[in-house]
C-alpha cells in the first residue's frame, strides 16, 4: 500500500534530534511518520554529565540517559540505532543509511539534521594513538572508563589533559578524583578562555591546590607512542609529559560533513546556517538544530557556534513545532555557561572585557569582591563578580568566580542581557534578599552600582 502519511527523517538521536522528534509526535500525532537514525546505541543522554560519571559522582551510562530508544519507540517514534546516515540527496529527498555492512535509501518528506559535534583533534603525530580519547558521546565515556578500570599492570596512573576549556578542566578534576597523576596542558596563558585572565587565574590556583599540574602557554607537538601503538607521552617544546592516557579537551567542531556534501549552507565555523525558524535557507523541508548549527549571538550581533545542550533542546523544540505546522523561532544565544572546578564555581554570559576589546568595543568593567550570603551569616563564601558594559551604559556581559553558591547568580546577568537592559536597569531590579542567601544588595547589583559609578 502506498505511504499516505508524511515522513520526517531525523539524523541524530540526542538532545536536538529527539527533542524535535518528540515535539513533532506530540503536535502532529499520527499525521507524521517519524524515523530517527542514530549511529550509536544511545538516545537522549547528557553528554555534559560524562565528566561527573567518570569521577564517580553520578551513575552511568544508563543514569545519564533521559529516555531510551525503546521508550521513544513506545511513544510512536521509529528509532533506528546503529544506523549511520552516510549521504543526503536533497533533490531526490533521500538519505543513504548504512546498517550492519549494507546500505539502503530512505525517502523523506522533511529532514532534520541533528548530527551534533565532534572533538577537535590536534593535527600532530600520534593523535590517533591508542589511549588518546575524545569525550563527546556515552561510548567515548565507556571506552575511557574501561581504560581507567584496568586492575592489572596496564592500569593508567598518569593522565594528560590537552585543552583547558570546560571539558578539559572538568576531566582534569575527574582524573585527580580517580587517583591519577594529572597534567593539564593548554597553549593559552590561563584556563577557561571565555573569562578574563585574572579571573581564570583563580581557577588555575584551585586546580593546582587539588594537585593538578597546570602547564599553560604550551602547544602540543606530538603524542609519543610505544611499540604497541599506545600513547606514552605528550611532547611539547622543550620537554615531554609521560601519559598512560590522554584526554582531548580542546573543544568541538560542528559535525557537518553530511550537510557540506549535500550543498547546504555553512557558516564561518563550519556549522549549518539556519533561519530563526531553524529551517535551512533555500531548502524547504530541511531543518537543522543542535551542536551542528551556528546560532545568532544577541550581544555580538553575529553568528557563532555554541555547542550546549540547553540550546540543542530549545532548537529541537522549535523544529518539532514548525515542521508540524507551528510558527516558533529560536531567538538566539548569549554564550551563558557555568561549571565548577574543585570547590570553585565559574559562571559567565555575554562578552568578557577582553572579548569586548578584541571586537573593537570600548568596554568599561567593574569588579567587586563579596560573599555568597550576608557577611555575618555562617557559611558565607567569597565570590568575585565582574560586569562589563559599553560606555553608554548598555550591559555587555558578566563573569562570576567563587565558592559554593556563586555561579548560578550569572542567570540574573543573562536575563538582563536578554532583555537589553542598561546597567542602571540592573541596579533597579527587585531581587530577593534574606541573610542566608545574599547581602542586602544582591552581589550582581553591587557590581552594577560599582560599574554605574565608573560610567558616570
């Protein structure tokens, strides 16, 4: 019998893809046949939780899965695992699918690209050696945990983390927690390149206090290997650092090879370009979402690649609504991020002072030292807040580094940024106060008052 329902094919079964599929199923019911192609065995999992799983703080891998393939199937979504999309023909509206050594063509009426991102691998000798790990999928975590779990003489004792961004610093902490002698390498002067160097120095001090050796301003020249092809050291100018395993934390790139080969438009980062509706320009019925796309930055007023699960889920929801007849838009990003290293929390949103300067802005910043609670209240912890604005008073961004209870306050700054508030508006916000939670002036507002004084 001829197919009468409209078929949606989703490539990628994690945050963006499954959010799109589940939303479309709820909105359209049986009007849509939804097929999800996922090259791995897992769906709807938290990649952000992998470092905490490896450190032993949370259970995994099943504990990081929000909904299994079978649970999605029970909800009427045809999830096909171990099914890799290898080509797209946008004219014929087909996807080539590889499963268990064979290939077949899968026709579609609408196509959703949610192919995610892939770890940046340095272009140096030995980068493909045994024991060099990226950390992007649950399978990556399983392989790394298997290596860490060896109980014989091959059990790793020395880890080198290459890259000091979010994943790098989180993985460095995980390795130390597991008892490994850990070295963190990065060619930047300080870790956490999305915050200003003086604040990042606090993060480096915290890592060193935990026993992590931090080697900054140092590029990697090669991964040295033994006769068995396993990594033995990381070579840098002037010396090598012994390693039984290496974790790559340099960052990620959009996984957009399929889109490029199909002739879909890509941006400067290699991410797929989309309209605010998440449709691909010039290709009706083709949508893209998640870590494979570029997003509109509301502060920079330009496209950027920000691979975060928050955006992926929101973009997937927009796709799911719109391909089933809705009219939603994805309104953009601010680059808001949060993490912790040891007992130090880091939050940031918008532009740092150094970022604003590099973009030719004329930034003014104010930095205050305060506490997470009223200073006299038991358990008050130190925190540093920095706000940055244009000379005219328009808020550009904020950064927070401090102890427990600090970083989530960055959401106040993100909300003000989203609304296009001035520094004066931020001072006037009606925020909550009680001594167990804050000083009588919220720390963000104390920083805003300081910044207002500098702007005047």
